[in-house]
C-alpha cells in the first residue's frame, strides 16, 4: 500500500491499484461520481461508511490531478 495523498492510497491488490479512500475499498472516482450525480456528502458518508474528511480528501485529490493535467486546444 502506498499513500499518494492525504487519506488516499493505492495498492495493486485493492481495486486493481486504483486510488481508494485509505482503510477502505472505496475508489476515489466512485466518490466523485456520486457527488457529480447529486448525492450529498452526508449521503455518501452514510452509504459507504466514510467520514466527511474522506470525501473532502477525494475531492482534493481529484482537484490536484486536474490541476496537473495539461490540455491543448486543437485548432
């Protein structure tokens, strides 16, 4: 297991190495997708047994990944 961000880990034996919330098998992309789909932080916490801090860590991780992404417009 390797911590790649606060509360976010990867382990090739857990979810095929996808980033998950530390101590769980809940993938970061699932949390972000649920938020995008309209679930509240509280609903996600209840359904997946996460804390508010876990959900915010997933958002923070996603924001950092997007901030590092380079997109070039093709013209």
